[in-house]
């Protein structure tokens, strides 16, 4: 740090005598009181009757020196009152606090300025950052080394030592960058990979890659003369290759330095880490890639979501119904796959029968969700109930069920030999979330001048010591003394909260109920908020416009196109715009004081409600029509929707026409097994001749 300028600021007193400094200051109050007593004592001991007078102030970041001198010229005794016993401790601790909370110089300067406290200069912040980073790096390396020794000890207890004498462990790996990529733009200037021991759940190695060095860039652009400096650039390849390269470095370090080999590698599968390990690690061919269960199910979920949105592949009426049904059941398919992994999870990998059961359960998830329970186990509550395979037949006939089975084979069955362990890389994701917090949410570029290295090391300490307990030892290493009451109280409070949270999770492990995410706003924000009523003039104008649109020029054409009724999309659309005879009584007999919102919603947005009796009636309606024709020697013609010419908001849709009269067929479910009553189970609903003609 010899190349840095003098960062201590001398503020002389050029104004009138005893003009005190303005603003607020940070100080060790007990230390200041002890020094102030000397000022008071001098007024009694001075031989010339003088008093101490404030002369000037020196600042070195947050550290302050107040210089006093005796008012009598003959005495001229001087004394200096300091804000703390150590000159740089407060500055270094302030920088540590900024790094630990994801802040930088600009945020800290603004925060202290709002409190009317003059903050340190940017150069002083940079110098303190360098001192703090050395302490943090040594502390993090010590923590990781302790975790490695714990892993070796546990491997010895398990007997996991290969023929070459190396300790064999399982590692959880993951990588991240200094900025968000949003699925594209993988061009981050810094990245980190973390290796976590499965047994201890502690970090054993981190590898950091930096593509930029500001000093080297300035020298290359001839903005600065060449000089010796700490160069942080250690990577020149693409950002996407940072993760695999750092993981390989960690495996080589563990093998050569600490006599440890990784036999199983748990990862999310979004990098070519295994391929790089086979190329560069001496025992890479023996490393087994273990698929993260959460990421495998997530890939499966993304695959079926793409199927649900594939309108060109699954078109037509059957395809539309199948995709609508899949949209309703998509979360059940995802949750079902995750539960299958949990139920079949084992600890020992030499159980091929368990893997076969897992594959069979994977294949059965769509059948179970869509109503076919023939292959379900005893856990299924619907197995004893009669199968309702209507949904299953729709999915099967559309080809969507076959596509789902293909995605299950590609994303889940293909890696079922490792999914049987139900291993996840959640610990690595936890480290990445800590790093995201310490990096300012990956919204600020802290990767310059080794900033990302410092924050990655702090994230290691935060991961190894939950509830911010690492601050106690870090304080002692920086200030060379034990922390006092404020920090101890803070650490105790955080520790108690952390322990209580763990207890709540043990007592109530599944209190969190799954709710599908909404991509739109709710009633408080977005397009669904309550809007003020429109003016009367606009309402009347829109009413007239709607009535004019409801008028039909060719009633017979509408009636012909809507035959088939429930199977006709035109029938559903035209009927939703008008008031049918089914709802006429409810509208006509409704009291003026009764709210109409639910009735309007039921008319316009009719729900797909169905019961066993309704399904039976729809299935046997054609049989009932033929039985009626044979018994009464008449012809019942199918018909569609009839719209009133004078009142186009009224419509009727009888089940059939007998001459000029409309008839409605009814097939109660009680007649299902009573053939002798089937022909008598008809009711007629006569529509006036005027309505039919219209």
C-alpha cells in the first residue's frame, strides 16, 4: 500500500478560538471519557492558570484526533484526544460490515452522510478493503481446511478408502456468476464454483475465475504506465466454462495436496463438468455423476410445460381439450414425480429392484393423475374406487400422454440409477444465495479489483457459521481484541432466532402449502384491480352497441351451425352472449335487492361442472331419442340455438324438434339398469310455436 497517498486529513482551525468541529462522530465513549478527565485536571494543576483550548482536528477515515493546547503561552502544554485506542480498527471493521451486507463505498458514504457523519475517502476504503480481505481469506481457508479434515475422518469411519490409499468422499458442486444472465448473455466477468462435502455439509473448496484486471486494462489502453501490481485476472475463456474449470481445479487440489478423491459428484447437470473431469482428473473415469433430484424434476416440469403450449403438434378439438386438461393437472404431475423419488429413496446403491420400482412409479404418474389407477400401489386412495378414464382417454387419443411418457423417459428414467438416492445440491444453492446477498443481489458490479473474491470468501464464512456467528472471530482477528457487549448481544440474538427456526421446522415440517405461482397481478395491483364505474352516457352507448351486435340476420344459419350443442364451439359462444331459457326464471323472479354478480358470472362463464348422473344423461341422450321415436312413431330432428328476432338477447336450445314443437330429453341415472323404465323416462318441454319460428 506504499503507492497510496496519505489518507489522514488534517483539518486546521482557521476560525476564532474554541470553534468546535461540526457533525457527528463515531467514538469509543469510555476511551474518550478517560482522556477528557485529563483536560479537566489541567485547569487545577496548571501553574499559570490556563485551560485547554481546541486547536485542530485530524481525521483518518472514521478515526478522529482532537488536538488541544493550553491557553497560556508560558505553559503551552498540548494533548490529543482520540476517538478510539486503535487507529485503523474502526475503519477496517466498517469495511467488513459493508462487505458482509452487500454494500459498497457509495452505499456506505450515503448512509453515513444521512447520519451527518463524514465517511472515509474512496482511497481509504480501498486500502481498508485490502487489509480486511487478507484476514477474511485466511479465516475462510482455515474453515475449509477444518471441513476437509472432518470429511477425511468420517471417510475413515465408513471405510471409504480405495486401493491407492485415498479417502473417498461425495461432493456437491455448483457454480455461479457475478451477475444475472436471465437465460441468455452468459458474459459475466467473474464466476465461482463451490465444492461441499456431503457428510459434513460444509465447504471444502471454492474456485474463483476473473476475466478482467483494471490495471492491466489501463496499461493495455495506454492510460497508465506499466507497474507491478496484484493482477486478479486468471481466466481468458468463456464465462460458461468457469464452473467446470474451477471444479476440476478443486478435485486436483484435493487429490494432490490432501489425499482425497471424489467418487460421486452431485450437481444440477447444467455444465459439462463430468466431461472435463474425465479429461483432466487422473481418476475422472471413476467419478459417478449423481443427478440432483430437484433439478431433474424441474427439467421434467419445463418439458411438459412446453408440451402444454405446443398448439401445432396437438391441434384440433381433441388436442385443445387435452392441453386444457394438462394445464389443470401439470402441477400434480410435477409433485407426483418428486414424491415418487422421496418414497423410493434408499441409502445403498446396490439395489436394482428398487430402481425398477422407481421407473415403474415414474411411468405410472400420468396414469394416476388422469384417472387410471390399475397400476397404483396401496398408497393410492382412489384404487378401490371405480376408474373414471374419461380424462385418460382424452389424453391418450390426442397423443399428449405418449409425449409425456417420452419426456419422463428422457428426463427422469434416464438418470433413475442416481435419482434413487434422492440427493440434491441444496447446500450449494444455499451458498449461492449467501453470495447473492453479499454481492448486492448481483445487481452491482463488485467484480473489479478482486471484489468478487472478497465477497466469495465472506460467503464461505456465512455458510460455515450460520446466523452471522463468524463476526465474532473476524472482529478479534482485525481489532486484536475480543468483541464487547453490542456485538456479543447481536450474535446471541441471531443465534437464538436461528435455533428457534430449526425447532419450528422439526415440529412443523410441512406447514407450507403449495400454491401455484401467478404471473399476473391480484385484486390489489395489475389488470384485475377494481376500476370505477363508467359514466351513464358511455354505459348506455355500449349497451346499444352490444344489442346491435347480438342481432342475427339469418336465424336458420345460426341454428344449423350450432347443431350438436355442447360439442359445438359456436353454440357455446352464442349462448354465452344471451339469456337462455335455462336461466330465464332466475332472472325474471330475482328480487331487485338481490345481488346479481354471481348469477351473471354463472351465465357468462359457465363452469365445467359434471356429475355421474350428468355424464350418464349425455351418453344416453341419443338412445333415449331413438326409443321415443319408435314408441310415438314420430321423428325427432336435432336442432341448434334459436335466437329471438325482436329480443336478440333471448335464446332457446331444445334437445330436438317434433314438427314445430321443441322437446327436451331426460335420462336419469336411476334408469341405468332398468330397461323397462327407459322408454318411460322422458319429459317434454314445449316451446311455443312463436319461439320456434323466431
